[in-house]
C-alpha cells in the first residue's frame, strides 16, 4: 500500500511507506510534523483505519489526473478543425483505454490522506456527498459505516 498524506499546514503531498516503527512524518516543504499510527493491517495493504486521523471513513475514486485530461481535450478540439472531428473520436478511445488502465485511489474523508494499492478496495464505497459534508463540516464520525439511502 502506498500512502500519501496531505500536510495540514501547506497541503503538500507527503509520500510515506507504511512501517510499524514510524510514528511521525515530516513535511519536506514546510517541515510540519504529523503523528501517524500504522498497524499490521496497513503493512498487508488492508485499510481499516486511517494512519493519520484514525477515522474509518473512506471513499474511492479513479486515480485520474484531471489536468492531463483537460489538456488532451483542448489539443484534440483544436486538431479536430483539420481532422473533421476524428481526433475527438481518437481521444474518446484513448480516454476509454486510459480509464480502464487507471487504478483507484482511496481517500480519507477527514484528513484527505490518499491510499493506493489497497487490497480491500471492493469493500470501499465511492464518494458520498452527505457523508463528506457531515464529516468535514460537523465533525461526524461514521466509524466505517456507509450511509445508505
Ligand atoms: Zn507542509
Ligand atoms: Zn484520515
């Protein structure tokens, strides 16, 4: 499992390899130190609680860099003037291909820590707006229970 913390101070990404000995991570940009707590589950790639904020509420989404997508679209749109739209079709196919290749990233609702190569991915749900708002704005703790409608 790959873990990327988000620095509370400057919002930089901090890459961390899970380790039972690690108890603190230091931001390489602003040197802010955050406490972490890894469990044997984390070493196995199983995510049940957050090593940074110890919450159990996560969501998954495609690990997709939006800037790249938008850049490609603009290029394809410009090219399509000469290619009568063929480049847009090529882009669409390329997108489909990329989308199937792209992995998932799991994100902690509370502290925005990113997790990649998570083994228990199938048990993690997609983004839930209501859960997000209640966790972020009213500090609600769902303790790993998915909000159902
Ligand atoms: Zn920082
Ligand atoms: Zn967290």
